[in-house]
């Protein structure tokens, strides 16, 4: 009986804490998302939309300055070595990658796969305009160099970026 009472009290305390903090957590998450969009593709305003590709629904934002579309930011992800790697990819209206930010690689191996979330890695995507591939040495056009010891994580991040490029191609060709 005392164990039951302790469990009920703890469950009630957790529920109460969640009730008081959930709105603040959601507001902080939205603020972080807004800041990430501004880093990737600075614009006056963003319009959130969804697009279904191969049975998966993706969220993207269209960036505007005044009434002119300046580009798109796609939220994509792919399975890495330890879990899901989440990526934001900014693409301008000509189909060129403006910037990429790895928003979550926390489940990847520390010191290896988590290095995909470092700017030295994800800055390699900037300027690419076609399907990107991963190589271990001497990247050429539309290739990036894998993180040493983390080829699976590098491939996952690249798969997420390539999904963003595919989404852009569908949307820009009127597939919305």
C-alpha cells in the first residue's frame, strides 16, 4: 500500500510539473527553430508548409523578403549509426544549397558520429546543387568528405540533405 501511495504521489508530481512547463518548453523550441531558420536563410518572414514524398510527410518553410520568395528550408532526417540525424537544409530559388545545419546527432557515437554536427563537416554542403555523395578523400564537385571513423553518420546526414534537394525539385517543378 505504501509503495502504491508513493507511485501515485510521484506520478501526480510529474504530471503537475509537465502541466506547468510544457508551454514554456514549446515556446523555447519554437524560438530555437526560428533562430535556426534565420541562420540558414535570413528572411523577413517564413511560411510553414508540408509536402508528402514517397509516403513521408516533410515540413518546410518558404522564405520571403517582402512578397518575393528567396528560398526554402527543409527539415529532414535519416538513420545514422546510433539513431536519427536531423538536418535543416536551406536552398535558394535556383536550387543551390545555401546552408545546412545538423540539428540533432546526439545519438551518434561521441567523438565520431557526433562530429557531423560540427560546422567543419556540414559547411561542406554549401554551394552544392545536385545529389551529394560522400567520399573518404579528395572530394570533387557535389561530393563531401566523410567524418573520419563515421562514414555511416556522414552518409545519413548526406541522405537527409539529398532528401531536401529532392523535395525542392518536386516543389519547384509544381509538385505541391
